[in-house]
C-alpha cells in the first residue's frame, strides 16, 4: 500500500520545482496602458507621447486589467464623458503584448468593437473616416450658414429698393444693408469666421426695422410687390436661423464623438481637436 502511494506521489513531487519556476503572467500597469496607446499613435503622427497621454487620461479611464495565458493583457477602458442622447457611457477592451525579453515597453496590438477584436492598425482608417465625415459636415454647414446670411441681406435690400421706388425716398435701412453686403463678401472671401458672425449679428439687428418699415406707409401696405418681398425676407430670416442651428448641431456632434470610444483613442494624435462654434442656435 505504501509503495503504491509513493509511486502516485512521485510525479506530483517532481513537478513542484517546475511550477515554482513558472510565475503567473505579468499584467500591464494602468500608466503603461496610456503610454502604449500614445506610442502607437506617435508612430503614425508627430504628436508627442506625453501630450497624447495627458489627453487620453482626461478622456478614458482604466477599469479592469487581466493577464492572459500567453502573457498578453486585456484592459477594459471606459469613457469619462457621461451618457448623452446619442451615446452611452461606453466601455471597451484593448489587448496589449508584453515587452520583448529585456525590454520594458508593452505594445497595443488589438482593440474591440462590437465584441470582436481587430488588429490595432485597423482603428486608424476606421476612426479617421468617421471623424473626417463629421468634421466635413461642420464645414458644409458653416458654408450653408454664411450663404444664408448673404441671402437674408440680399432679400432685405430688395425690400428696401422696392420701398425706395414706391416712396421716392431713401429708406434708412438700405444704406446699412448695402454696406453690410460688402462687409460680408469680404469676410467670406478671407474666410474670416469672426467677420461672418459679426455680419450675421448685424443682419439680425436689421430684421425688425425692415419688417416694420411699412407700418407708417399706406402706399407700401397696399403694394403687392412689396408685400411679397417682405414675405420672402421673412423666409430668408427663418432659413438663416435653420442654417445656424444646423451648424451648431453639427459642431456639437463632431465634438462629442471626440469623447467617444473607439474614436477618442486616436482622435487627438491624429489631428482632430474640438471646434468652437462661436454662435448659438
């Protein structure tokens, strides 16, 4: 009986030194997570690693670290941005390869999307396509807004030109509108955003004087052409308001996706930064 027991124990005893020599896989540290991501971004951009780390630390947080049998680590990260009407406070997983023998730096090798892991090389075109699409939407909406302001000014000039023809006198808003048209054209040519915004604000101050101008002139109230142009002018004001709203919303949509996974992982280092609308809806 004792001999049989010894025979059973010998294989187990012989494996104990081997087990002792095989430490558990090392897990990546939280700080190294950020530096690994930043180094990968730095390899395809000119953004300094330290600056990328600082940005990432404000956008995502590490919530779990797990070592795998092959030595790699799976890290769960979560957006710091709270949930919104379009996005939830999302979490995702990233996979990192351990340092080479004698090395200290982990390598970011995979990211998770829709519960599947993909090579990290795929995140750059994937994220850039969506970020570019949203950024270009802000450009298009801004151009539409500037054009709407121009149409509003032109519509106001037509109203005042008709009033001048009917009354045989220069209506006070006409000179201001004519000067404003020149100012806006110059701002658009120079791509001067502040100038365009200033022109839009000035155009807004002219709305009430134009729409109420006929209140003291019976001839204008009875003139069909003038009344038609007033309605067109009011429509142009509404169009400008809609264009302003669309631009502000497009900027908000772009700015928010910068905070969302997986885009936030590479946005900063890829040249995508927050846009300031400078106007309100």
